[in-house]
């Protein structure tokens, strides 16, 4: 192994798995850059993770994603009680009304963290979203909503930190910085954001969830653009999503959830 210790091998393997978990789909080359691990070593780890059933490869795109089996690693992790008590029932109710899944997200460590989803309750989902899934802020409607309601200085600092962790955050979203600022202005002006997730057949619509005047949470729903064209999504989903956000906001007024 060229002087690499057994502990370093384990650390590298875990780093690769964490980076696969952080994206909807990632190639070997991208994993090597993100993880700081030689491409040959990344290939060896991927073979192991695939054989164990924790990772799957899309033969068409050559991208790797984690499987629901990764949940085994966090099966004993504590859930946020406020999510279970004050949020989840309302998410499920709205999910049943519109059919498509809802999720609640926030910004943690300059990344978009999904706190809860109703994928398991939606009839449209084959592979449910993982709890505490971590995603890039740029290119996700929830990330755009959350950043739109930050002051410019705070937003700039969050993006600097995000870029330090992933220099390709804008190119992945097929946006440059000027285009992104335009998206942020539009999001703040209209009060919601909608995106087609790069590289996958998902659209997302997100609204801010205000608690005591602050926007630290975003409420979203996902849908297939082939089933619901983007131009029709606001008419179908925006009002139910806003109503759900208001109901949850009222329920959270007496606590500090994030």
C-alpha cells in the first residue's frame, strides 16, 4: 500500500463513503478529488462498498450513490424530538394530499441537511431519501431559499465555506456566481424557489419556513418533471406547501428547533 497504514486505509474508505453519501451521484474521478484519495484506491473501496450492498453504480452515468442499507450505520442515532412531534404529522398530512414527498431542511456546516422527509409515505417513491442526507446548497431549491433569506455577508461567508469543501459546487449546479445571485434575488422576490436537480429526473419546489421571524428551515416537495412539468408545479404544489409551512411555523413558535 506504499506506506499507508491500516488506520489510514480505513479513514480513506470512510471518507469515500461519506462523499458518496453527500451527493445524488458522483463519479470515480470526482470522488478522488473530493476525498484526496488516489483514483486506484477509490476504485478498490468502491468495489468493496458495492459488494457489501452499501453503494450502487448507475451504468448509464457511471455515477455511484449509496443504497438504503447505509441507514444501518445510523439506526441508533437519536432523532430530533421537535421534528417528530411538531413537524412530521403535518408533512405526512400534506404528502397524502398531494401524493409527492415533502422534506424539511436546514443549513449545517455550510451544507444542506435534510432533517425529515415523507418518502416512506409517498406512493411515488421507490428508493426513499435518507434521514440527515447532506446535499450541496447550490442547485437545490431548499438551499436557494435558505440563502435568499440570509444577509449578504452571512450568505457570502456560507458560500466561501461551501466552496472550500467543494470547489465544484457552482459547476455541478450549472451556474456561475452572477447567475446564482440572480437566482437568489428572484427567490427572495417571489418567496419560493424551484429547480430541476442536475443529473437526475427530479424537480423540487421550496418555501421558507419562518419561526419567530427567522428563516432557518426550508420546506420542499419533490416531483418528476416528466409527470408534473415545471411550469405546472407552482399551480399544483405552492399553496399546499405554503399552508403546511405556516402550520408548522405556528407549531414551532414556542421552541427553538434548529
